[in-house]
């Protein structure tokens, strides 16, 4: 089985499902020499492991032990910064950080963004209409998600490309690039630059608080406890990184699914005002080929699973993409079904580390797809070969070029709700 499972092989990067489903059927708890860790593929194992306190999300600090010499310095810099991210901690540290973050990123503040998401989606579509073509990633999904998280922070829209650059550099480590040389030093540089940026923004916001998420993070209190300065910068980096990465590839992968299933696309276009069907379709996009390929854990003690002993200190790779196609849970799992009932996918994780940005990702998708389907006539892939990202955590394409029928007249006028480029917009509460 080992010879047929190679997550670095181009065939796996393009389509991981054959290899993952073979593991699920024949060896669901599998030791991979190539990954130097255990690979779990069945829904019951992955879901339970996400909630198992013996499988720790504190996987950054142990990573440092693998390095010596000059490379250790870059990795140590990364470890020091990332060790304050809630996603890399367990209770009680995780409980405290997550509680303070939840006070700032409230469901009410996210839902209040819907008019802004719609206006920005229309602005981005307007820019592409006359061309009759669009890269769904670069021209729509990324600027939509990154701009909205920037507006949550109250930072200028003109700064988004810089934040994205640093986020991509950091992503070389977080999403585990397979081939990028010197990725640890690059990621450390990205984290330092992003931290320095937010140091200045936090200092300004302390002087002049606004009605935005960053001001709420600064003011957040839990039983007399506040975030330290270093924790604030870490939260900003985490929320920006996670806040656009997942949504970008939810929209990208979801659009690929629709383009490859024209009957589903036609039905959604015809019934785009049906919010129940649209929500069901988005959950199916998340299940069928969601933006998260896997989550990693480290065993804090020995764990027995399906007759295999996972030793303390071992890395465990929880294959979200495989679990979401487990036939024991999802009837006919390879079929893309926008009407699927009882869709118990785990695309956003499970348990205490469930993605804090899931409500924002769902909101943006619920707005984005109706606007795309209504305003882009006869969309079709403009390439015969999609290039999937060099990553082992996040799954998505580098580019998604599509073409569509150009409108016969100028784009309809939009309400003047968008601010000029480069100007920050406060969020509503």
C-alpha cells in the first residue's frame, strides 16, 4: 500500500481521492513512511480524533525538535509566533484564547457584513463583465474574502495585497508546501512582517478605538483577563490567514464542482433565490471537494485504534477529504448532490478547534454564488488543465480561468455603497 500512497506525487495533488479511498477501504489506520506519521481516512476515526484530547493540536512546539543548525533559527522564530495561535493550543490556553476571540468575532457582527459582501461581489463581477472572462481565484474569491476580513479589522483596502503576500509566505509552512526551498525562512519573514504591521495598527486603535473587530479584540475581557500585546498580534495574524484562505478555496472548488455538473449549475441558477437550496449546495461543495484536505495532530500519549498502536509523539494526519467521502456515512459519496440530506461533513473540523471563521465563510459563499450565477451567463472553464496548489493542508487551484457571454449592454448601475479603493470601511454592529 505504501508504494501507491504518495501525497507528493502530481497525480495525488490533482486528485487525492483514489489513493485516499483505497486506504479507507484496505488500511484505514495507516503508517506512512513518506509522511513519517499515521494517516486516518474513515469518517468515524477522523471525527473522533478531532475531539480526542490525546491527539493534540499543539503540533508546532514539538516540530522544533526535528531541527538543528541554521535552519533551527528560522523554525524557532516561527514556533515562538505560532505557539500563541489558538489553533495550535489545547485547554486551558486554547479555551482562554478562543473565548476572548469569540467576544470580538461575534455572529451578529459577521451577519451584519452581508450587504458589504454583496456590494463587493458585484463590484468584482462588474470589473470582469466586459472582458467576458475571469480568474475566479485572483479576480473574485481572493479579493472578496481578503477584503472582507480586512474590513472586519478596519484596515485599508489598499493594504490587502501586502497582507496577502505575507500570508502566502506564512502559508508555505502552515499549509505545508511540498517543494518550496527555504520555506521556513520565508514563512518566518512573512510572520514577522505581518506582526510588525499589526503592531502599528493595534497602537493606532488603542489611541482611537472604532467599531471594528480589532477594537473589540483589544477590549475583550474574560473574568478580568485580556489578551496581551503579543497575543493580540498573534490573533490578528491567525484571523487574517484563516479568514481568507478557507473562503477563497471554498468558492474556487465550489465553482469547479458546478462547472463540472452543469445540471446542478442550471438548477441553482434557476432557483438562486431559494436560500435553502443554496445553503444545501454550499454544504455539498464543502463535503465533495472542500478547501481543507487534512488536519494534523500529535499523540500526547499512546492511542489504540483499529488494532494499531499510535505511540506518544507520533504525528497523525486526519484526512478530512477522505472522511467526507466515506460511504459508511454518505450514500453514493462520489456523487455531487446539491439536494443531499443529513450532510454530516467535517470540512470545518470538529470539537473545540472547529473553525472560528466558518460563519464568515458560509456567509460569503451564500452571497457570492447567487451573484455569480445571476450575472455570469454561460460560464465555462477556459482551460483544459487546472493546476492544484502545492500544499498538503489546504486544497485549491492556483488559478480558475473561466469565460462567459459578454453582456449586450453596459453593466447595470450599482448602489453607491462601496467606498473608494484604499479607504477603510467600518463594520456595522
